[in-house]
């Protein structure tokens, strides 16, 4: 029916970045708190058997077997040719593991070009103890992360200073951040 896993260097790098994020989240007086919901924005172009039944297929992979999680999988239509695969889990390690597994499954089944972005929502506590919601975007085409912090639903309204500050924090902690801020595209209309 479909392939489960495939070894790939970008996936190794992605998992290493997830481990760093998890460790940062787990520290006492942590500067970040990963929230319980993440999502993958998927284009329906070049659909195949796996992406046609993405919710069921990912739910099966995540929730069956010895290494299963209790991650809740949902599908939210974004437009006629895009949808969000949302993943929700209060266990942050399982959430990150489920994000990784979903991307690995899409990659193994020839659907990597369908992934537009992975979004990990988190709370960032800066040096002034101010809390901000940050969307940490991972683009599979660039194999890097970048922050996205909208100030409103206006597509030109972003907190660039905070995005740069957060990127600097992540770089200092060895998370692979996209170096060109021109490539930090906004992902508007995130449904979680």
C-alpha cells in the first residue's frame, strides 16, 4: 500500500533540530514552550494514494504498533488545492516525533514536493520576560527553519524585530535557521 520509512540526510538534520527544541523546551526557566498543536501545510497537486487518504494514513502510522503515540490527527481545508494536516499532543516529545514521522511518511511515499511548510507553534519568553507566540516554520524545499510572528491578519504586518531576535536565540542554540530573511515567507491563515 505505502512505504513507511526512508533514511534521508535532511530527516536526520530535522530530527537533530527537534531534539534541540525539545531540550530548550525542557529546561528549567525555559525561554520557549512548545505548544500542543502543530501542522503541515500540504498542496494537493501531484496527489498519490498516500496523500489522497493522508489523515487516515498518518493516523495509522502514528497510533498503531509498539512506538505508537496518542497524537490526534485532523485535516483542515485551507483552499481548494491546499490543506493542513494538524497534529495535537500534550506530550511534546510525541508531538515532535509525530511531526517527524508524518514528514518521513510523506517523503517515503513520494509526496515531499507536496509539503509547503511545517509549523510548530510555541511561546517565546524574551530577555524582558515578555511572552510572544511564534510560528516556527520549516520549509522542506530549503531544509531550514525560520520564525514567523504576525501582528495581525494583515499580510504585511509582522514583528520583524522579534523574528530576528528569536532567530538569533535559535542560532545560538544550534538550530538550523534560514540565513536569508527574504526567504522567510509568511504563512497566513494558520488554523491553530
